């Protein structure tokens, strides 16, 4: 079949599974490189939307973004106008790797059919973790993974009189949803399994987030295992129940995190990593499969600092993957070398950022390290709006190589993490960082940028450690 | 004499010439490393203040910083409390290198005396360029180099009814003083010799600054050579006169730039570079002189991108130099590898930043390059406050090595230059930069950070250039 197809058709067919960032970036980039006479592109998306910013959902729910469609970078019609045969509300339910074809189901009619491919891109994304607890499916309980989820939550908020919201989970989605609900005038409680919020930070830095969120009027409940959602006589959610207490809730938002959506890939025998994500080579080709690429939230990526693979669902990586896959499919050459694990978020005016390794990541990677923590300001101390920030820095013992940076502070703190992200990528030592020529003027930075202050202190700690 | 002194005194004597950032940082760091029983420190400062932020003067004049003393990091008394023998209002008028001594004059009494040194630090700073034109010394004409200058300007502003201010020069000091005077409610005209303001940018980027400053209500006069300052019957300045026109002025601020203050060093036969600054080795020791260090605005620094020496008067470098000198004097080891030429500034909400080489710098260094310019936003396009920015990027022809970045935009634009500064330091190519793992969330960045957008376009330009 495979050979006859190549003869039958004068052009190749690319099949894309998943119509969000990675999939449609790949399709668009491939289309830019090869016209419709050379390459047919068929894309399947099981939802109602393409190419949208899931990261923007909290800001839409919170009211900063006035309408849903602002989050859509490119609509199905726009993709079709570029000669992409986009099949919406159509779910791929099987990949036949040996036969180079996928089976797809029209979710409205239920009809199924096979589509052959010469090249296949898997961009199936991630699915939210939903613990199997009583009441989890009750009205008033919402995830915020898709635009449909966001709309359902907004509908609930509009229809509900009570003003008590409980957010389950205190990672990025949890803290951003806490902000959204505060902005909507809710009394917000965040119930969190970890010892501190933001487990992507070390606990000492998470503690600062805890305190700052309390300062914003948010009730923070850490170290709490949710055992059930209590439901009222009308079937709607009434409270979040933990082993220790019960938190009344008119609405519950789940921000527990996501896992790679790789059931299809697993069934097809494609290689998965420890975190359940697809494993690819540096050109984002699925390992061992010449004609299959994968990118976005369904893959694992190489952590350049630890040398281990991680699952990091983030739009910015998905877009990069899509570009690289599109180049490869189009006959070009590009690679995704890996990540250093940069992330930034905010809760009202509190900014939270991290890159590289936490202490436990370094332990796991077999790295020994020193840590320092400093306080500084976003601008010269005498300049209006100078905001406090705390910077924690990890450096490898003996070599002094930068391993990670975490920042918690007010306006102007977060994006400073980029300085450390580039230094990590370049393999700089903290001593090399002390000489970095960073932009200085009183409205932008103290004369020693906080990153330089941390690097100096870390340099001293490394020296002492090696003495 | 030299040998007898070493025998006479049980401790070494460090003499520091200049009591601002570089000098007093060096003195403080040396003191941290060696106590008063080991090292005597004598510091001479001809002015009234020590360790102050000259960069903060525009914000004090503009009213953002309420009082002068907020700009002073450490007073003479604080230095003396750390066993530094600080002699204020005392100017060093001669260095006797052969005799290892300096001659200093008490500016109040006129008395002079010699002080011997074992180690000498020169931190004489820079002096403002004041063209020798008629009217230049008239009341109402002000430089803004020192705290005394700032106070004199504020006194003039308080005593002057007219609201027309002319700023001569459109570099960092010029544009920052334009903002200060706008904030004070003045009608501001900026008269500038160059074709565009901000000659530290390429002219195409300077043009954006020109337009934006006009948008702020500032009258911009480019390509204008000042020939005189017209003075009224009362002796006060009345107008700035150029070859083409005359600009009425109730107050004139000079922001023409500075030159290294190295008359003393020149007279002493110390090595100076093409820009008139002292030349040092990487540990900031004056070349060929084992016991003399120099740092801050009086030295030239190595530009790591071009391989040429430059004069970059900037507080952040001066502080670094001071640290390194102090470590060296104290018997430790530290080096200043050089700069990449990062600078950031603002005029009201307009942010201006640059790092690395302009086109003409690259030409001068013998480098061939491609340039790209992109427009993007500081945040996700749909997020409130997303502000436009223009990023220009230079990359070396064939190799694709990053050579420079210039940014003109609104809030959130300026400090992004740090990403490029670190990439320049690490010698990254623009293609390597496309894979940088920068912090992304809608309130902080578009999904492709503007720096990544520029890097992608530059990568394409490099490829086309080498095809």
C-alpha cells in the first residue's frame, strides 16, 4: 500500500494530529516551505478551536482579556485559506504505524475513516489530571485546560450568586486562577497538596509565595490532601473536603496539572519516556521513526542542565517545536536542543520565576551545589516604584557552574530570570556572571542588578566550599 | 625613600584618588579584605560628596527622587567609620610615579602636601565636554555631572519664571534631562549635533526616538551645530544659537557627553588609549605599573565584541572596577574581562536600549554583517498593557554570531536587552538564540519573545547571505 500510494499520488501527504500550537505551527511552517502542489496537509482537531493561547485562559476568566476570540491566534478558516485541509471536531482514534495511516472519528456523526500519510505529526497535547474523587464531576467544578473549559467556568460564575471560590492546586494554573477569581471579586481559598505553593520552586521560595498570596487576601491551605468534593441537594458542589477540614465553595477550579496525552501513541507502540511523553530526537522526530514527528505538550524534552528528560507543557516550547517540525517536514533543517526549565508567572503584582534546577532536581541529577539567597530591588533604591525581590541561586560545587535561579518579587522581578536562562544555556559559572554587562539606569535596575548581587554571593559561596 | 618607607611603617598605605563609585568601592573592598592594622587607606576627593549616583541626577532634577541625599550611597562619615582616611575638598594635583607619592591641595586653604603610597588607585572620573562658545559660562547654563551641578540647576529652575528649556545634546544625559524638564512642566527643545538623537543607536533606530520624543511634546532639532549662547542685558542666557536658527531659552542644560579625566595621569606618563582613558590589564592594574590601579570613568575598557577599546562612563562598570581593584589591592584575585556595551535609558514611557555593535562599530572592527528589524510587543498581544517595541539585530555574515541589539519601545522593552547582552558575552549565534528558553506567560511576553522573533529573522538573513 505504502509504495502504491507514493505512485498514485504525485504529492506527499502530511497528516497532523492536534490543531493547537505545535500541530498548526508545524503545518503552517511546512506549508511556507512547500506549496500545495508538493505537499498535501490534513490536520485533525477534536475540539472547536485551533491555534489558541491556553495560557491566556486565566486572564480571560479574570477579565483582563475581554473576549475569548482574542486568545485565538488563527482560526480554522485562516488555516484553510492556506491550503490546510483542517478537519475540526474529528478525533484520531488509532495510529497504524505499519500501514502509515490514521483512523479518525467525526465526533458529531460518529463516522470513522482511515487517512494515509507519508509524514505524520503528533501534537496531541496534554490532559488535565482529574483525581477520581466523589463529586469531581458535579456542576460548579471546572478545569481550565481548553477554551470550552474557560467558557463553562465563566458561565458558572455568571450563574452563581455565592462568592466563595476554592482553587485546588497551587502550581502556575492554580495561582493564576486565584488571581483571576480575586479580580472577579471572589473570596479565594487555594488548597494545595504540597508543603508550599509553587512546587516548581524550592520550599523556601514557595514560602515567600505563600506569604505574599496571603497578603493579597487569599486563604492558603498547604499540605492538604483533597478527599472529596461535597455536593448539595441540588447536585452542585458545596465544599472541598480534605483530611483535616472542609472549605465551603460556590465554585471549584482544578489546577492540579497535566500529563502528556499519549494514549494513541502508546497504543501504536511509539517510544514514551518516564513522564509518559513521547521521546524524540533533536529534530523532533519520534525516536526510531523516520516519518513521524511529535511536539508540544505530548513530548518530553531534554533538560540541558540536568541531562534528564522532563515534561514541560508550555506554549512557547510548543510553538518552537512546531517551527522545527515544519522545517523538517518541509525538507529543511532545524533542531530543538532542549530546555533549561524557564517559567514565569504572576499573582496580582507578585511575580514568580524560575529557571534551571531546584535543589531536589540537582540532587536527583547527582549534582552537588551551593545555594545563596539575596534581597534586592527592581530599580535603584531611590527611584519610585523600586520593588523588592528575592533571588535564590544554585551553583555547582567546585566548578561554580550556574545550576538554577528562582525569583519571587514585585513588578519587574519576573523577566530577569531570562538573564539566568541565557547564562545556563551558555554554561556560565556564577563568577563569569558577576562580570555580565547588564543594562543599568536608575529606573531599570540598581547599579548592581539583583542577578549580579546573587552571582557575587554565589561566587563567594563556591570559593568557600572549595577552600 | 621607597625602601625606607617600607621599613618605617609596619603597614602598607593605599592612596585612592577620587571618592565616587570606583574609588570608594575599591577602598571599601580593600578594607573588607585587610583590616586597618595591615592596610592604611587614604582617599582624596575634591568635591563635597562621596559614593553618589550621578546617574540619578536627572530623576532628582525631574522630581522623581525627592532629595539629593537619596542619591548618596555612602557619606564621608560612613567611610571614615570604616577606617578610611577620607580627605574631602582635597584635590590631587600631581602624581610622582617614581617617588610613589601624590601631591594634594586643600581646596579651601590652598595648602599642599605630599602623601606617599605603596599602592595607588586612580578613580578620577570624567569631565563634561564644554565647547568653548560665547555665553557658555552665563548664568542659566548648567551641566549635570555632579550633585553640585544638580543643585545649581534646581536653584536656577526655582528662581526662573520662564518655562522654556533647551537641552544641548541628545545622548543619554540629554534625553533623560529632557524628561526631567518635561516632568517639571517646561517646554523642552533638544538641540542635537547628530542626524538623529541617541547616537549610541544606529540612525534608523534613533529616528524612532526622534519621533517618539516629538510625540511627548519635545521639540527635536537634529543636525544642528550650536555656535553660541545668546545672553541678555542681565548677563543671563536667553537663547541657544545654531548656524540655522535661534532657540529661546530660560535655562540651558548641557548634555554633550564626557571625556576621561586623565590630565594627572597624562602628566605622570601613565599609558592612555585612543579615547584619552587610562589603559589597564584585566585586573584593572595600569599597564606596566605593578602598584597602580585605575577604574571607573577615567579608564578605557575592552569591547568584547569588536576587540577594540572604548570609553564607557557608567556607574555599573565603575562599581565593578572598584570591586576588582579592591580585591587586587587586598591580595585577592578578580578580573574585569570587558564589556559588550549595554546601556538602557528612558524618556517618559519610551525605553531605549542597546548592546554590542552598531553598524558603524562593526564596519570599524572589520566585521561584515546582516541586520534585521522587527516589531513586536512586550506582552501577549491580547494582554492589557502590551506595548510595541522595535528590535534591531546585527549578526555576523556567514558565522551568524550575534553582534548587537538595539531596542526602542514602551514599558517592558528596555531590560530585554540583557538577554542579548548575555548572548553576546557567550558568543552565541542568532540561530542558537532562537532556541533560548525565555520566560513566557501572557503578562510578560508574547509566546515568541521579541528577542526570539528578531533572532529567527536574523537566522534567515544569515542563511540567505551565505547561500
